[in-house]
């Protein structure tokens, strides 16, 4: 059987009861995190640049647009939710490739509302979209300058939509093939609004791939040839895509984001926070901070002089400065004044030296990141990390997931509504209608 045959059969035959409990629980936590991103992202300046377009093309008001006070067509809601979930910079990713949950839940939330799905059906379609995306998308494309997140994400969106829409095996295969034709996204757009637009379009195009497949449109089914053309000469074993399918769940490869900035800075943020807090260090004490990173991370986040807000969220120098000056990382660190004009940030950014390791594996968050702080008095502190806190080897607790949700929705919704949302979502399998949740986030 081909990869497409095996995958489509798995998606078609797998139901809620077949998915391990721990996988379903983690799927709910990923959904909660993405919901926080959509709510938070709906209030951000970048989103204003696409909202006029959305409001001018609402179509038939079928579903709520999360974080807003208007309804739109399903297609437009998926597009807006896809944008807001990414502009928040709170997506959770698999590494060293970087597939993400933000090409799944911006599709399954409004789709479940439109189709009146149960909580179990919502979890079922979401989990299967995540799983297939992470399996097909385990081969990193960053060395080609391609952003894995939207490039593979459109396939995840198509699979999740296909399951929610109850497509048969042949239709699922066609949906994947149609989605492959819409794969796009490039690292050159990191630090710009286009980076968020890429994943929003992946969400929309994945849904449309399933819709067209349901209506009889056919798509190519040779996943092997497609991947081999991309991965030529790298010796990748494509059998890994279907190995232990249904037994080992790749969903658990996701790292959970805690800070609203590029994931390639999170190990370093964890380390500088630890060193600062454990040794009571302030910015004026510091003489030099040296970082060891891989080549792909350097391309993405070695930005000593950010030019605007989005650029600063992709700057190792800026986030390190933010921790030194303010003790933590939040949206407050990423303002135009702090990114461009603040002399304190300029001073602390200049203390950060990024050393690039050409011999490390070519992928996101590769190697063992190290961070060394040298103080003006000669004292030196150093830490290293293979994963950030929230990675598979350092998982967060349920309470930590809830705390992250509360942090990024605070002030954007009433406290009582915030509590209702996470309590319902973390028990969504007990609800016969997903709209009990989506109505709460209709601002």
C-alpha cells in the first residue's frame, strides 16, 4: 500500500474511542493554547491589516469569528482565525521540523460549529489532523528556505477537515493531493506579517481541499514522489510516516510555547531567566552574554537591530535584553518604542554575542543551546538546554497550561468567561454541541 492508502484508511477508520486517553488530553491542551492565541491575536495591530478585507467579504454569516463581534462564512472565519492564532506568536510546534497546531484548530473550531459536531467529533478530527501532519511533516525543509509550518500545515488542515466532513478513503486521498498543490511558505518572511498570512492561507486552503474533494475533485496521491523530490539526496526513510501508525502518536512531539515570540528563542529565554533569578542579576551587572546556536536558528533570530515590532519578536538579542531589563517576556517587551528607540534595549542588545555552529544539524532548535553570562566583576554563569520547558522531555502540567491560557486572555475577556472557556474546553468530550464553547468566544 502507498503512503496515501495507509493514511487515508487510518483517518477514515479511526474514531474517538481508538485514540489514547493521554493523546486526547494533550489535544485538548493544544486546543486551549490555540484558543488563547486566537483571542489574544484578535486584539493585535497586525490583525487590523486583514480585518477590513474580512469585513468586506463576510459572505453568509455561518459561524462566529473568534475574538470578534461579527459572524462570517466558514471560509472567512477559518482565514481570520488562522491569522490571529499565528500573529499572537503562541503556536506550539514539532521540532526539528516545525509543524504546528495553528493550522488545525483555526479550522476545526469553526468547522465543528458549522457542522454541529459533538465535543468528541471535534477532538477526533483535530487529533487526526495533527497526527497526519506531524508524520508527513517530520522531514525538515528549512535547509531549502521553506517554512515547514504552512507548507505541511495545509495537509493537516485538509485531513482534519476531511474527518470532520466524513469523507471516504478516496476523498481523503484527493484532499491530501489537492492540499499538496497549495503547500507554500518561506523563511524569508520570518519577522513580517506575511509569515502569519502564510499559515492563515494554509488553514483556508486545507479546508477548501477537503470541500472540493467531497464534491468529487481529484488530487494526486503519490506522496512518495512529492517528498522524494523535496528531500532528494538526504537519505530520509519515508517508511517512518506509517510506522506504528495508531500505536505511537506523533502529536506528543509538540513543544508548548510560553512566550509570544519566535520559538527559536525559547531555550535561551528559559536559561537567561533562570540565571538572572537564581543569582539576583540585574542588567547593569552584565558585561557579555554569549549564545551557541545552529545555522537555521541564526538565520531566523540573529537580529541585533530589529526594525519594527514583528522583527523584534524574532530577535535573540531583543528577548535577552527584555529579560535583563524587565525580568520576563510578554507582549509588553514588543512595542515600537522598545524595538527601535529605547536606549536601554539598545544597550543590552549590544551585549549579546551569537556564535553560529555550522556543524550542528540543519533544523530549528537543533543541537544543545548554551548561554553564558559574564558579569562585570568577572563572575560567569552558564547553562545548556536541548529543549525548552514545555518540550516533550519537559512537559507542562495541566495547571501550567491553564495558567498560560489565563495569562494571554487576561484583560481581553471577563475573568468569569475565561474560566468558563477553559473548564468547558478541557472537558469538551462531555458536550454534545461545540457551540457551547464557540459562543463564549464571540466577543
